[in-house]
C-alpha cells in the first residue's frame, strides 16, 4: 500500500452528513441536545428541575462517578490494580453497544453523557440508591426527541428548535466545498451520501447548507441507514427501501439497481451497484465520517473502504480553523453573546478540557505527582488504526487539487503522520519529548 492517499485515485467518494459535510455550531447545538433530554426527564419523568441548569463539561477516558473524578484508591477498588475495565476488550474490538455500557462517541451523544453524570449526582444528593434504572428514562428521552416520526410530528425539543431557526445550529457549506463536490462529480467519480438521519431531517440540513439543488451533487443518497448495521454482513443486513413523501415503502428491495434516494439498506447491495456504476470489479471507495463506531470502524473493517475521519478536536489543539468556519462563527456568535457564554463557563466542546486533558494524549503520573509518561489515548489509537487520515473539517481540504497526496496513518510512521493540515499540539509535544 502506498504511504500516500489521493482523492483522484478513488472511484467513489462517500460522506456522512452530521458533523461531516454539515458542521454544527457546537455550543448552541450541545446546549439544545442537553436541554432536549433534560426537559423530557423533568417534564415526563419527574426529575429535579435543577437538571435544566447547564454546567458544561467535556471528556474522554478518565473514570468518574457522576461528574466527580474517582480517586486513585477508588479506581483500584473498582477496576483492580491494573485499572482494567472488564468490558473494554469487547468494546475495543467490535464497537458494539451492550446492556452493560453505552458508547458515547460523537457530538450528538456527548450531552447525554453529561446529563447521566448529573442524574447520578442528583440521586446521591437525595440519598437514593444509584442503579441503572434511570437509564431506561434516558433511552426514552432519546427516543422521544430522535425517533423517525419526531421531525414530522414536531415532537420533543430538538427538531422543532432546528426547524424554527436552522441557521442558529447549522453552518452553511462554503462555495469552495460546493465547487469541490462538483469537481469530483465532473471528474467522473460517484458521489455518495450515507446518513442515519431520516430523509426529512436530511433534506432540511442539505437545503440549508448546500442549497435547494443539493440532490444534483450526489449520485446516491441513503437516509435512515442505521449505521453501523448498514455495513454488517449477512445475515444482519437490512434491505433498501424506496421513499414516498418521506415514508418508507413496506416492501424491501431485493437488490439496488440504479442511483437515487433510498432508505435503510446494506453495504453488500450498495457494493454491487457501485461495481455496475464504475465498471470495476472492486471500486475504490473513500468515506468521510466523524464517528468511530458508526463510520470509521465498520467502513474500514467490513467495507474495506479508505476512511477520512473528521476530528474537530484538532481545532482545540493548535490546528487553525478554516476561513469559512471563522466566518460562520462570527455570524452566529456576536461578541456580546460570546462574552455571555464565557461568563457561564461555556467553551467550544472541541476545546481541550481542564478536567480531562487532551483527546489525543493521556499523561500518566507517578504517585509523587511527577509526570511519568505520555501515552496515546484509546481514541487516538483507534483513529490511527481505522482511518486513512484525519482532518478537522472538509473545509480544510476543499481548495486542494484532487490529486493532492496526503500522508496516511501507518504503524511504521511517527504518530504525527496522517493529520492534515498539521498534527495536534499534544502529539507534537509527545514526539518532541521522545526524541
């Protein structure tokens, strides 16, 4: 395999939608998602109204109980002297969800993690036993806000808010991104959009960020894809379904015969269509996504696709934002509003956390408090293992020629190789300390 990756070598260019082609205004969206879940718990399940008062936090892999860090003694008590979590091997090798844990791995999920922590804090404060019963209420809150009919029915808090003011939450794609997409299609490459969002929400997003003619940019659009199951092999595969007025037809399709807009589906049937469209027995596909569980791991493991991971955390560690992103922020967040957020302790969810540290490098300290070693976090290891390369946003590469050669991640290369336009600060500092 070449040590470089180029878009011009690919026959098919695929994209996830949320936090990939569509960038959200993270502060506003994180607040809205948190409020959507918290409001349901308060109004429908009788939880304390204090949950509605948001005190933002963010994090990666350090153990906590509620929102409080566990002490070294508590960590050893619960996880043993080697500090090993019993279910880690299952999660790290398959990324499947389980009744024993929930994997929060994207910006739509993370506000729910904070809410769970605050519910645990609340139960402790009341002197109630902390068990998993509250998780049933969390699942109900997620379903209430995100189920496939919620957009159409104006149910919950999330969809009505986004429909009322999409510009507050969604960043428009720059002209350079639109030109970039058209240039790939004009070059004869197949453009593919795969999202787990339902068709009505997908249409709202795409019309806002790309324009009313967004369907002309893509050869195939797949909504309600139910990733990562979309990439699972027989016998778990779901059939593709056609849509009529955003409602799925009850009968599944036995195969996928032509380009168009479909719902649900599976990778094997899509692969057969791509072979037909490209005229190649094994078309080379690259897929852009932001979720390790839903995009990177299944696309690379099952589909054997090239994968480009969108890692917005890079912007919290020295990687400059694109001009388009800065322009969007200025429009949605005037100075007086920015000051208000800062007074409340609100910073970008992609910024480095004071509590948790870097998303990429974890500092292990000795008992005396001196720095002992710097290790790559599990999240960082996964990026290197299941991604071809990582970027903060598609905006960062949209102005480059299609034959630009990006260095790819490789176990034979330094851990800083594979990030564009530059590695995060923490990885650079780690490499410097090891040299």
